[in-house]
């Protein structure tokens, strides 16, 4: 592990918020946001947690703190629920050095049609980072990958150990996680849901799901508009002979 002085680490305003790699199916967007939506209801009175979806995690346990890992979702405890950025829009990304060194307690990866190193490269990144629970959801390609559709790994003595049982109860989180059937848009789907200690899922009423999907669509449209504006600005700067990735006065790691 390379040591990086905090004074030389970049702020999240200088770093990309994601990897801009599109999801290859709608479940990769819906399921993590469903977990967030339910958690926002369960923990409405708590202000000491953050659940990120498709957000870059920057850390100092790799070779370069400017190179993030981007899980499908993650949960951190003991941090501000909403940490305002300079433009007042909340976190742009998650940098451990801006969160008092707090690393996520749980990370979720959904294995897609194109393997992304979830069972080796990313597992090793999260192990070094110190993520306690690493959850892998692989309903479509588990036989190809010779794994189970739903797996939970827990960091024990510095190594990930596959856990048994579903839903899997996480006492450090105070919730269980597992698969369940949920009516979404009139169609019954297998989704990931939080569970209580007795193994019962926290289902979401259909009307609330409709509201969630409407909000999600609006956020996606806003994110795409911002991405297009950033691309146009970068193209404009290049036309002026300015490298948008190396602007004068930008902090260096």
C-alpha cells in the first residue's frame, strides 16, 4: 500500500463521480435504487449513514488515489447522511479522506453479461480497503461463473469468507439482505430487499414504487444532461488548446 499525505489528496470536486460505464440491463439500476428507497424509509430518522449507487469510491489503499472503484451500491455507517458539496447537490463521489477515513461497511456488485472482475480483482480491492461485507448478485450468469446467484462474503482475519444463509443477517448493520419477490409495475420480479432479524423482507407498496421509478427517471435525465454539458465544455476547451484534464491551478495528488 502506498502512503498518500492527506494534504496532497484531491477533493471530490476534482474527481469524476462515476466511471461513465452504462449498465447492461435495467435491473442494475433498479435494484440498488430500490434498496436505497427502502432504507430511506426504514432509517428516516437516522442521519449517520450513506447509501451510494453507481458512485465512485476513492481511497488510499491502491496505487493511485485518483483511481476509484465503482460498485453498483455501497453502504457507509457513521458518516453524514447528506454532505453538501460546493454547489449544494450533495456528494459528488465518496472519498475516504473526506469521510474521516470511514470505508463502506457493505458493497454490492451485480455481475453483468460482461464479467467485470467481481470475483477476483474487485474482491481484492474491497479486501484491501477493509469492506466488511461484500455481496455479489449474479442471477443470470452464476452457472457460467461457477458461483451461486447470491453470495455474501465477510472479512474475517483479513480474508473474505463465504457466508451461509439467506437472507443473511448482518448484526453490524442491523439488517438482513437477500432475494425476495416484489411486484414492480404490475410484474412480479426477483429483487434484493432488506430483511428483519426474523427473515421477513421489507416490501414496498406499489404506489411508492411508482413514485420511486418516476424520481429515478428524472435523476437519470438530469445526470445525462449534466454529462452532455460537461462533454461540450471539454470539447470547447480542447478547441481552445486547453487540456480539460489538466487545468491550471488544479490540485495534484
